[in-house]
C-alpha cells in the first residue's frame, strides 16, 4: 500500500491502545480506528500523483 502519513500513523497508534484493553467496547473502537487509519492512508495515496510515489530505493514506482 505504501508509506502512511502522520495522521494515519497517529490514528493507528490510538487504535492499538484501544485494542490493548480487551473489552467489547474498546475492541469496537480500536477496530473502527484501525479501519479509519487504513482508509485515510488509501485516500492519501490515491490523491498523490504517480511521480510522488517512490519505492524504498527512491526510484519511481509503476502504478498498476
């Protein structure tokens, strides 16, 4: 999927904290936050231009 931005990483961290406490309410909140984090990362990737997307070695990736 690619690199996640800071807002997506923060939301994923919050999700992880909620998932540490195993109660039905916190599990639901954690899973919702995790899904939101993935959605936010996917939307951010879709908005980037192909030339802004690079692989680990710094070379431009081919969009599929």
